[in-house]
């Protein structure tokens, strides 16, 4: 079943790229140690112009986030449970670079909250990035004194970092 889910994602993304007039291939992988059906679909940047790469990533990652949202919604809504999966779309190392940036934002927010005791409200970010931030704080023991929550409505939904309740 894993290959079927992986192939569905790859075929969907390649078809979207083709329909967009972008001729390239997609590499697939499942991260080591992944416990659920989570797959990375990496768009091959070697056949793309810099303008095509910029277009696919978009300003502040909006386009790549939108494509990622669409693939997850399209392939998972009304799909049987054994065909559902989570897909992350990567291009030109964007997701890896952005993860490092988000970790730095998390570290800065944690320092500020600890020094002042006041909660910190971060800039709006996509639901995928907010989820990643929640995961940083929930999964790292060095943040055990802090908690996070999301507040507001899209597109102005924000992550709040605060001291954990004792």
C-alpha cells in the first residue's frame, strides 16, 4: 500500500506541474523513522529556470504551501483510510531552509518569554508552519516550561508562545 500512496502523490504533482507548463520530474521518499504515511515529494530543480523555481515557491513560500495544501486535500478527502497520506513538497531545499528559520524564531520567542514572563505573539504563518512550530515546542524537552496555542482567524492566525501553566 505504501507504494500506491507514494505513487499517487508523485503522479498528482507531476500532472499539476505538466498542466502548469513546467516540465520536470518528482523524486519521492518516506523520511526515515516516520511512523505514519508521510511522504516527501521533491521537485527536481535541475531542469527549472530560476524564474520557475521562484514561481513555484512563491513569495514567503505561499505557492509551495498552496500546492502542498491542494495535494493533501485532493488525495485525502473521500479516500479510503488505507490510501490517505501526508505529503510535503520540497523544492531547491526550501523546506529545509525554512525549518532552520522557524527553529530560530522558536528559540528567540522562548528566550523572550523566559526573560520577560510575557507571552509572545508571532507573525502570521501558514497552518503547516504553525503545526511545525507546535511540534518544535511539544517535542523538545528544552521547551518544557513553555506552551503554544494558535489564535485568530485565517489569514491572520498567529502562534502564541507563553509560560506553561504550573
